[in-house]
């Protein structure tokens, strides 16, 4: 078990003190990071004491410490899981060779691109969520928001460590760029589209942490197979923290759904909005939006980049060991590829795509199946409440901006539409300005009292780390 040094300015288990040049570089980056956090992190809560977990080791039994901390003073650190002795590359053209501890020169640009793209998502989500504390439904939820935020910040640190350690001046410049781009900024947007979408209400936050962070899980699982061992070890530890983010999303939506059903039963017309709740049709529209945006994050269904990442043993499939063939040569993936037909309505042709070129779609297949599990739990709660409604994941063709379906129009069942048909019907399926205005009005008054909960969601069944739900998870300071 590697030892963790928590007394340094930057907690770490990578022997940072043995490389003074690297240590000085990261310590110079640290104040710029803290300044970014103060500018773009949770607005209005920087002086509050928050009951947070902080990573202190990579031991599964006791890797985190819980206590009050002010977020700008959070101990962001650099943690890699322990190396696997004699680990061999498990896929691609270099399968069976020893994993790399340094960056192979010919793969330098590809590997840097993977790390920067992953790293860019971490500060982006903090920026997207920076105003949500002002409309929180409870201190329990406020604390969970901040826990997600600080861990996204630590994941940024993880990627910055790799850039500084293995990519020289180019890596240092990329690390600076991670603090310069801004979510939603038209001039300097974040790299991936979903991380430029506004996340302005708590239903969106729960959907984001369920769907978008789940994409993060699958990207990290794929990178955890990498032949570049420092990246694999870094992402394996990130997955330990990522699980909480998806828990926040899954249970958050479940609490909204259960409360909606309660409010429907209180109303003669089963009108949840009339009782100050979020109706199930609106919940469905936000599912449609965030799920479809998150599908785009996997990239194009047919991708030469995905083929190169796999061939060069840089990015595998999630849980690569579960596949029988780890080279993916002379194997096809059957796909329905859309083409524009008469009147602008898409039609389809069958195509056998080389499996390496379909690796994004292979990863997306697993994501779709995994996403359905939470939806099943939400639907079980609806059925148990005696309400006739089912939440459904839309077709993966719906509302796509990346890949073979980009620029085309489909309904939630995947049926082709013309542009005019789409424009006439899109707000049946996607949140409207009226939906957003309603949610803003519903959440306009934050709940900062420890023993209270907003009307539009249920309390959780349990608190954090054995604390009661009514615990003062955030101590506000005037």
C-alpha cells in the first residue's frame, strides 16, 4: 500500500517531494486554481463551513475523512491507486507488452488530447453549477452539491498532475488552458457541448449527476484500461469518488418522483403543479434533454479517433477483461446509418462498421443499459404509488448534435422527422422556456434551515456518514 503525504501543501501519494521541479510547478499552479475556484466555484458560500469528505488515502476501507471545511481550504490532492505488479497491456496492437510508465513519443499528441478533454469536463461542471446553492432544497442537498463540486476540482488536479509530469511545456500550457476556458462562454467555451449547457435548476442538477456523470464513469472505465499506467491508476481512483455523484443524481430524481406522486394524490385532478410539485411530464422532458446531451459525449458512432485510441492501447472498453477478443481485428459492428431522404426526412441503410471504428458506440451501448437501471427504479416508485405513468429513455437518435444523427431530426421513438415537423413538436419532448420559468419560481426560495425540506421533493431516507438528515451539513456565515 502506497503511503500518502498529507502534510505537504499538495497531499499526494506520488512522492511529489522527490521531484522538486514538478513540486514547484504544481505549487505555482495551485494559487491560480484557488483563484479560479473563488471566481467560478459556488457563489456566495466560500466562507461557509461544509461537512465534506476529503480523500486521505487509496485504501478502500478508509480512504476518506469527514469534517467541516471551507471550500477554498479543501485539501485537493493527487492520488493514484497502487501499481499492479508486472501489469501488461490488455488490448490493442500493444497487447501483452509491459505497460508504459512514460509517454511513447509517437502517441504524445493523442494521449495529451485524451487527458485534456477529460480534464476540461471537471472545472466545466463546477462552473455550470456555481449558482445552484442559492436555490437549494435543503442543507443535505446543498452539502451534496458542494461535495460533487470539490471532487470535480480534485479530478481536475488529477489530470493537471499528468500534464505537468509527462508533457513538459505543452502540458503546463494545457493546464493553464483548463483554467481559462469557461462553460457557456461563446469566445472560450468548454471542449464538449454538454458542458456548455446551462444547469440552472435542481432538477437539471440531478439529471446531470445521473446522466452526464455516468458518461464520466464510462470514460474513466475506458481510460482505466490504458497502456499508459499513470493514467490508468489515476482514473481508477477517480472512479471511487465518481460513484457518489451518480448516487446524488439517482436518489435526487427518485425523491422528486416520489414527492410528485404524493402531491398528485392530494389533488383531485392529480395536478402536481397545482400542489407546488414538478409534474411527471416535465421530469420526462428533462430526462430527454440531459440523456441526449450525455449521449453526445461519447463521440461519433463511426470514429477514426476511437479506432486509433484502441489500436494504440491508450483507451480500451469499459471492463475490457469481459470481452473475449482484445484486439478487435476482422470483426464488424452492425449499424443503421441515416441518410437524408426525400423531403428532408432521414432514411436508413445497414452498414457493417469495423469494430475498432465503432468503439464509441460499444461504450455507449453499456451506458444506455446502465442508465436504464435507475429509470427502472424511478418507474417502480411511480407504480407503487398507483400512478399510471412511465419514464422512458428516448431513442439514441433523438436530439443528437454529434455523430451520424447530427443535423437530422427524430422523435423520442427514433422515427424520422422533417425539420418543420421537428420545430412544430420539439417542446413536446424538450423543456420549454415555460418549464424553466416554472422551476425557477418553484425553487426561488432556498431552504437553509437544518430541519426543513423544500415541498417539491422527499427527504432522503438517510443522512451522510451516520448523521441524521436534519444535521447542519452547512454552517452558514454572515
